[in-house]
C-alpha cells in the first residue's frame, strides 16, 4: 500500500491516531478457527471404496440387461417399420 | 511488505499453507480491527466482524488471483462484512421500532474517545465517530490506513474521481466537526469546596 503524498495536516493527524488492538484471546480463537478450516481444506477427499466382487457381478448383469433391452427395442422398431406401407 | 514478498505470500496462501496465513494475519489483524472498530464504533462488534472477515479470507484463499493485493482485498471484505452487519442491524431496529418492544439504540460515543492519548486525538476520534459511515470509511482508508484515493476507490467500489470527491467532502466535514469541538472544552472543571 502506498502512502498518500499529501501535506494535508488533518490526514496526517488521522495517520497518527493510536491503533486499537483486538483482545489477544480473540485473536487466538480466530486463528485456531481459521487453522481448522485450512486443515479441513487440505485433507484429501476420502477415496471411493473398491468395488466388491458381488457388486461387480450385479453391475455387469444390469449392463447386459440394458443392452438386451436396447437391442430388442431396435429390432421391434425395425420390424414395425418394415410392415408400414 | 514489498510487492515481491506479497506475491510469494499470496501463492503460499493459495496453496493453503497455514504459516502463510499466520503471516497475513499478523500483518493485517490490528489494522483491520482498527478499521472495523472505528466503522462500527464498538470493540465487541468489531471483533465479531473481524472474525467473519478472516473466515471469509480462509474460505476464499484458494480462489485468490496470483496478483491479488492483500491489503485492498482484506479491507474490501471487511467493509462488505460491515455493510452486511449494518443492513441486518437496520432491519432489527425497524422491526423493534415497529413492534415497540425495545428502544432503538442511540449511537453512543466512540470507545476510543476514552482511550485517546491526547486531547487532539480525543477530539479527532470524537469528530470521526460523529461522521456518517460513508465519510468515515473514506477517512479511515486514506487517512488512517494510508491508501491512495485510487486504492480506496477499489475497496469502496467507486471510481477514483468519485473517491476524490468523497474524500474532499469528508475532510471538510471532519474539519468542521473538529472546529466545533474546539469551541467546547472536553474537560469541565467544577468547583470543589475546601
């Protein structure tokens, strides 16, 4: 921050005013809270748990079912389309 | 703090380094407190607003631009926190007044009047506390904090020219209030019987 190059005596008097200090206990409490927030921010997100064998099987079965359903839908659509005049 | 050190510090703050945050806190805590205490005219309220300012800083530390100037950034946040508080207080006052349950608080004298070291400082604190928030914040940023009018304009979200005008008006008001206070003695001597 740069100082104002002004000979204004009133502003100079303002600059000489005694700065009030916050209570030490308050500052310590705020620092602790901020450190807690920083620590929370710095922690890596919990890794996704690895898939179990059973879960993989269920996922696979669902994918096959969706694929079969999709193929049947397309086949039915083609069949109806072929009958149209 | 020179610009190079400030840029390096900003980089460390962005990375979430606690030691860097401590450095920023040590450099600006008392200044922000003084600014907020004189704006709010209360030490207790200033402490609450100061806490909110630091928590916002920590919450947004990762999103700071690499070329952020910490002083203006922090004073902008502190000013915004104070504005939010003023709005909520105004709403509470209006509600209380309409319900006629509690008396609307009358602005009391600044706590700094009582602690000001000398008579001129005491008069200055009193004159400053009697001004509107708009006038006070300009004088605090430029006069007390030593910002240029352009930097103060950035903090208050106005153009540098508008800030120069505001500073001029605020300075005249402060001088008037100071002159008025000179006419009234601060210490009233009373006769004591022997």
